[in-house]
């Protein structure tokens, strides 16, 4: 098998933690292969998945799917809601379902969620969610809505290492996140978690999770684990349906917002 090294980058160091043996990104027949070779964190027994993680992508680096008419109106409404909470939950849910019905292409999903191989990945803040019951009602034409997420919740996808980090942040006081590998196939992003991270003040603590303890066993990310089916994705917002049937949308986090919200500490 002929493999060409496209990029090699170590994971971003954490305060007080040293990482070695950078991860490798290999390209083979249009598929990106990630191999996480990081040694365990110093002083902890963090379990790392050593298998190759695959992310399917195409050579198309265009970030915006083609949208027109009512579809563009739905996208514009969601982007307005990022800064204007006067947009109702019913309006947002209706916009999301209209985008889902449009079945827009997701050719460059890996580039979008990961910030086009941005070192350390790209962060997305959760803006709005609607659960399975509300979604079901809306699809039947009944009155339904959702909520603007009340606390700081962030997803980070790093396509240079094939790593997801999902967590909640409480300013400079504390944070709780979960990390692990993810895999993209078409519009589906499957993932699992192998590490729980707790921050108290500026100090991070890492706790290993056994395979299957949270999410799924390693190697089953795409088969039995949690996943997102992406509905829409561009440089500004992500929209997806979760395995449980609910929907959500995220806004790209800016560096200034990350600092103000205690995400980048």
C-alpha cells in the first residue's frame, strides 16, 4: 500500500503535560488516515486508541454547500439567531428541518468541522437544541420548538489527529470535557470517548475511560456508538441530527469568545 505523508503535527500541549511522538496524517486513494501515536500523559494512565482512524473526504476544498431560495433563508435565520435570541425556537426548528429536507451535499465536511486541518482543531459552541419529541411534533405539523442552550458547551474536532473533545465550561472556575477518536463517512460523524478531563482553575486532570465505559468499545465508533448526521455545514455554523433523534446547531467559536468564556485557558 503506497502511503504519502501529507501532514505531521503533535497534539497541542496542555499546561503541565508533555506529549511526544506526533500523530500522522496519511493519504491513500482519497481517504485520510489518522494514526494517534501519542504516549500516555505524564503521571497518568490515559488509555489511547492505537488503531488507524479513517476520515473520508474529497479533493473539493469548498466549504459552503450550494443553497438557494428558501434554503438560503433558513441558513440566514440560523446565523441571525447566533447573536439575536429573539428568533423563536419554533422558527429555528422549522429552519433546521427545511435544511434537512433539502439534503444538501457534504463533500467537504471534514475540512469544515476541523477548520481545514487547523492545528489543535476548530471549536464550535452549541447554540440551540431540540429533542426527539419536539422534532417529531414539528414533522407532524404540530406546535414545537427547542431551547437556546443555557450554558457554555463546546465541541472541538481536530482533523490533524482524528480527535473530538466535547465539554461544558464554567468560566475560569472549572470545565468538564470528554475526548476520543471520531470517524467521518459521508455526512455521518461517529465518535467515542476514551478520556475524561476535569479542569479546576487553570489545572487539568485526566482520567482514562475503559472501552465501552462511555460511548462504545474501540473500533465500533461508526457501528454502535453515538453519531451526528450533518444537515448543513459551512465556516460559520453546523447543523446536525443526533442518534437519539434530536437536532442542534453550533456556531464557530472566535478566539476572543474562547478567552472570554474560559474555553481557552
